[in-house]
């Protein structure tokens, strides 16, 4: 079985940090996809629990599993 990225909002260039689609102006999640999907062409290995806004908060999707190096679809960037 091969491994591929899903053609969903998590991997689309139009997804904002607030989970808003900049094309459709709707709040979306990783279960959504559309005909105007545009793939993010690079894998960002800098996304993990250590630099996630939700880490160690009530909004963490996986508080029992969160660890350095873990990637998930609920990752949110920390504000500078």
C-alpha cells in the first residue's frame, strides 16, 4: 500500500491559520475538499507539538499523546 497526502483542506494553500478557506470564505476542517484545492508543495517538518499554539492547552486534540516530533492535523502556529 502506498502513502499519499489527502486532497483535503489540511494540505491546501487556501487554508488560513483560523481554519478559514480563503477561496470559499468558510470555516473548514481536514474532512473538507473541493474542486479548487491547491496543494501545498512542501512538507513542513517544523510543525510539531513543541511549536503548536494548542500544546498543553484544553484545545489540544491529543493531550495524552502530544510529544516532541508529533505531527497532527490540529496543529496551529504560535504567534510571534
